[in-house]
C-alpha cells in the first residue's frame, strides 16, 4: 500500500520526548505518538517516507488511561498509541536543530 506524504503526516502525530525515550535515541530507537488505528506496516512506511530512513523494527502499545483531578472534577487523560521505531545503524532522525 503506497502512502503519500500527506497521509504519512496524518498517521504520525508527534515525537514523544521523555527521559526514557531520549535515552532510547542513543540506541537508535525513536518514539512517536501515532494514530490509534495505525498498523505496524503503515507506521513503518510512513516513517520511511517522512524521514527517508530504513526501519528495522517497530514496537507499538496503547497507553492506558490515567485518572486526573481538577478541583472537584474527576477526569481521565486521553489514550494514545505509541510506536517505538528502531532504525538501521547508518540512519538517524534529527529531532532537534542545532543552532
């Protein structure tokens, strides 16, 4: 299934940047928030098109809901799907621009 660049941008929402994911960058693994209906082959194709890299493996997981309280109101955080993408050793993705 061939994806165009616009569909790829809609599939990959944003990179997840936490302490754990920043440590994973040293192992050439990048973490992204993706659409909940995205499959591994679609995510692989989207990452390869957007960043022009070779993807070797993908791990996905649906993050669970967390309860949050704002004053007397109890709510939940929204769910999202996380994809951890492992790249080939010669490839990398620039998340931050050096100035």
